[in-house]
């Protein structure tokens, strides 16, 4: 419900922002464009009227000359004026200059005296034209322009055109109507685009939310269908990757728990059988009883080791394992480990050789952790090498750390098992290793410890029966530890 509210508000905010920008932007643009268009229409109309009055002046001067010569009647001249008036949509007035023996009928105005408050007439007298706006005799807003009538190169009169201002307002209104319509159309299209955009942003977020809810309900197999090739698509991919990792972590944990319980159950069953026999079997002779007690001891010891390994492993997993700072000489540690394990090696007639560097190789680490690592590797070499084989441990000091190579001539590891040997409870050849003690936790623990100190471990084998080589690189300083305490 909370999520729903948040996403809805994102959509609303997006829409409000888009609509606001679109309306303000387009209104501003429309007003600006409207102003420009109005000015342009006025300028254009003014040019047109002035051009027209010049044409009328030219046209009527010819007719007036013909009228003076008696070639046109007054009625014919009037008709010509009328035609010009219809064409221009205004009214014409004729002002003669000086004494005129002729009558120009309804168009005639008193002879010129002064053109007070009629600047277009003054301008016409100078042979130019202009447009002015003022009220006519009926008090209506009118646009006036005038031009000189020239006969035989002499200004004989002035002709004035008056057009109602309404004409130009009509034109301007027409332009504004077109502009308004465009504004409505473009704004609607932009609003639709904004709606689509906000939807296309929110829709994938809803899908992501849906998937997150399913994940929180325990459906870890669910994935978001990624169809968007944008930032949200990347988030969806990251989400899927996270779900995949959580799923594999959970599966790993489940397998770990079931393996652990299995490994604990087997020795516990053996112990229970022995103790029951010891308690309830009256026919048990002393030798068998002692053997049972020894076997119980062995099982308890191996249980103890298993619990110790599990505890250490879980500490490294949780990042709670303290990286030690004891100063340890690798050569001495290796010598002491070889000595401890030499009875086991001797039992199988194995030749165990150690090649330490001439100088002491000092590192800062926990003695316990180092012992876990190299004891496990040596243990494996001894366990998986048949009688009469050889095991060698070479230690070389490098610039950034120390290189250990533990090589044996033992059973080797088949290529298909190699990628899995660091997995918890993995034993390469279960049938073959049934008689060899072990839980499959050793290498997993070794890897956790080595990597916690910023080191590396690899195990290589040419194949079954071809021996195994374990290489460990231990850095001088634990620069990039995975775990820290
Ligand atoms: P385990 O307790 O079985 O020894 P590890 O984790 O130490 O468990 O090793 C995992 C598996 O890797 C072993 O079961 C074994 O099959 C294989 N392996 C490890 N070291 C060697 C080796 N030196 N020679 C042959 N196989 C080995």
C-alpha cells in the first residue's frame, strides 16, 4: 500500500511537471508569436493600403484628365471611383488644389486650405504616403492614407482612402484563431506524449515492484521479464541477478545444512550402536568392549574435528574470523608440520620432502589458520597417495608474497571433479574415497582462510593416477582480505 502511494505520487509529480512546462512554455510561445503576427499583419496591411492608394491615384488621374477633356461623363467618373472603393473596401475623397472648374460629384471635398490633424494629406503633398488611424465623422475608428493626383507633372489634387479599422482587426483575429487552434492541437499532442511517457516510466516500476513482492514472499525462481533497453532495464537486470544470487545462496545453504546433518548423523549412529551393545549385550567379551570404546573415541574425535571445521568455516563466512598477527616463519612452520605428519607418511612408506628457502620467510597471520591450511593440504597428499609414493613441499619467497607448492604422486583428480573440489562436502570419487576418512570440508576451509588473507589457492592434476599439485600464494601483507575481524 505504501509502495502504491509512492509510485502514484511519482506519476502525479511527473505529470504535473510535464503539464506545467507544456502549458507555460506553449502559452508563452503563443503570446510571443501572436504579438509578432499582429505586428506583421498591421505592417503588411499598411503597405497594401499605401500601395493601393498610389495605384488609385494613378488610375483616377487618367480618368480625371479624360473627364476634363470631356471624354468621360460625371456618371462614368463616379462609376470608376465606385469600382475602386469596392475593390479596396473603403471610401474615397477627392481634394482639388487651386481653382477647379469641374465638379467631382459626391467625392469632391472643399478645396485645400489646411490639413489640420490630417498628416497623411501633408505627406501626400510631398509625394509620399503614410497610414494613420483616427475616428471618422461618424466616430468610427478608421485608417487613412492619401496620395497626390498628378496631371501634366503638376499636383492637381489629393485622393484620400479611408478604411474601417475593423478590417485589420478581422485579419488579426483570423490569425489569432489559427494560432489558438494550433496551440490547442500541439498542447493536446504534447499532453498525450507526457501521459505516455509517464506511463512508460511507471509501468516497468510496477513490474519491478510486483517481482520484489513475489521475492519477499519466497518465490526466488521468479524473474522480471526485461524488455526495456534503458536504465530501468538495467535495474531489472540487476534485480534478476540479485534474485539469482539469493536463490543460489539459499540452495547452497540448504545443501550445506542437509550435508552437515548427514555428516553428524553417521558417527552419532555408530556411537549409539556401540554404546547400546556395551550397555545391553552381556555376551560382549572384554577385547571387543575395549575395541568399541576405542572406536567411540575415534568417532568422537572426528565429530570434534568436524564441529571445529564447521565453526571456523561459519566464522569466515560471516566475516567474524579474526585475522591473526603472529609473526610466523614459514620454514619453521613447514618443518614442524612435516615432523608431526611423518609417522602417518612413514606408515604408508611415503617419501616426504621439504624444500624451504634459505632465509626465514616471515608472515603475519594466525598460527591456527596457517596450520589449518597446510595441515589439510598435507593430510590430503598423504591420504590420497598410495604406499611408496612421494610428497614434496617447496616454499619460495617472491616479491609480493610466498609461493607454496605441495605435490604428490597420488591418485590424482579426474578433470570433471576438479572444478568442484572446493565445494563444501564435495568428495571427488565417493566410491573410491569411502575407505579414506574425510568429510569434503577440508579444501573449502583452506580456500576460505587463504582468501581471507588476500591469498590464492589452485589445485591441479593431470588426471586419475597422475598425482596432484596444490599451489598456495600467501601475500606478505593481507591487502585485500575478504573477511576481517
Ligand atoms: P576430504 O575430506 O574428502 O579430503 P577435501 O575438501 O580436503 O575433502 O578434498 C575434496 C576432494 O578433493 C577429496 O575428497 C578428494 O577427492 C580430492 N582431493 C583433494 N586433495 C587431493 C589429493 N592430494 N589427491 C587426490 N585427490 C584429492
